[in-house]
């Protein structure tokens, strides 16, 4: 990240009360950006937004991306330079329980955000965050590229594929690259792997489930232990979103497209390997066991090919998965001691920045 480029830049961030949005809000504030967050209340208790006191670093607006008028007002009044759209219904199993709300949030929500972007003259760049699950998963053993077909077996995955299609339609209909000097907006989408990090307390996610179980002293029930995912620390894709937005803000229309941000291939681990590594590092007799209860369909094998980001954005992962797990455990253990979690989270961001700067200096 080029910190001086962000100083004073006005950023409209949806989903700032969520896990990834909270980390991004703290990072943008550290870079000197002026941030307005637009989101519903935090979905869990505890949550990163409260524990890291994120309301202190931005203009905190509560609203629903399905409420087009409220969203328009919030964006127009703030007059941002760049929009990061992270607000979403993010859980596969929740999408089975409430598919209509999932589609309303993840499809019409995206359309509402992009319509607000289209009618807000100040906006020059927008990054819409979707997911690695937006691809038509064929359970093959190589990573999906940005040109592979979109799809989705479940409501969540298909809603995110729809979000990509809506974004592409807005880009070609209203934000065409060849006429960017006229409309002034460059739009990109970002697809990231399974993110982990401190402050995620979502239900039905592996790391939060493990932490809750380890703290209780009970064996953690794990479903689909052999499912393989592209695990990565939350700071990895966020660094990609920031790098991408910098190129868009600079007017480089070539970057107005879709982008994958995933880990190195050998950091795509099965669930049982993650659970065992977490239990070993946690200590205190932490353990897990297989949950044999019937469950909904979830992909068994999923990897991303991030060669485009590596070649064109000079973006590479910085934290190997073993190190990422150590950072995760460090965060949750600190949170149990009443530590200053805003300072702790910002310290991990600073450590990550140093690693990336060191890599850049040697490349």
C-alpha cells in the first residue's frame, strides 16, 4: 500500500461492522483515509467492531444496503472518492435457511450500491468484493481463473455469482473502460479465498467454532473434515483490495475487471489439518471430533488461481498458513485478557505492512 495516496482520500465502506470490513476500516484509518461506514449492527456478540472500537476511527452510519434511498443519501452526502462494497450475507448454511434474504442482500444490494455509485459524481473507483465460491465448482484440483464460468450449487454461492454478473453489467453499460474519462468511475470485483483472522465470531465458520470450543474445554464438532479450502489471513486479500483500488484511483482502466486473491497452492489445506494445527497451538487439551450429523451440500475442493494478481498487481501472499494461524491464536488469546484490541489489531496490520514492504524492497 502507498500510504500517502490514501491520506485524505474519502472512502465509503459498506459492511464496516463485519469481520473483513472491520479490519479494512482500521487499515484505511491507519493510512490516513477519511472513512464513512454503512452497515447493519454487528451480527454477533462479541464482535470485532466493538472489541476493536472501530467506531472511533470512522463516520459510523447504520443502514441496510437493501434500502436504496437511505444508501443513496449516505453516499451522496459523504461524496466519496472510492467505494469498497463488503456488506453481504456471507454464510452458506444461512443461505439454505433464508434464501430470499440472501438474494436480496447479495444481488439487489450490489445493484443498489452500484446505482448509488453511478449517481454520485465524486466517485472515481469502486471495488465490489464477492467470493471464491462464485465459480461453477467442478471439484477439480487446480485453481479457478477469473475467466472460468460462474455458478453456484447453493443460494449463497449462486448469489455471489449473480453479484459478479450485475457488476459486469454495470461496468459495460455505465462504466465502460474506453469512456472512463467521461463517467469517471472504474469498477473492479475481487474474489478471495477463505479468510481467517482475529475478531471473527460468526456462527458456522471453522475458526470461530474452534475458538469457542477450545475456550469451553469441549471437543469441537467438525463437519466435512476432508474439504479443502484456500485459507488465508484476512490481511492478504485486503492488501489486494487496497492495491487494486490504488490503480483504479490512478485512472488505470486496465484494472477495471475481476481479480482473484488467494494463498499459495500448498496453503489450501483440508479442514481436519486446520483443526489439528489450531488445537496443537492452542494447548489446554484443545480437541475436535467429527460431526456425523446430516448437513447441506458444500463444495469438497476449492482453489483459486491468483496468477493474474501476481503478474499485473505485483501482489503475492505474505503469511504462510502456519504463521497466519499463530497470528489468529495470538489475537483471540489477547482478547481474553482484556487487552486493547484496537491497538493489538493495528499492531498486526503494521507487522503485515512491514512484511510486504520488505518483499517489495527485494523484488
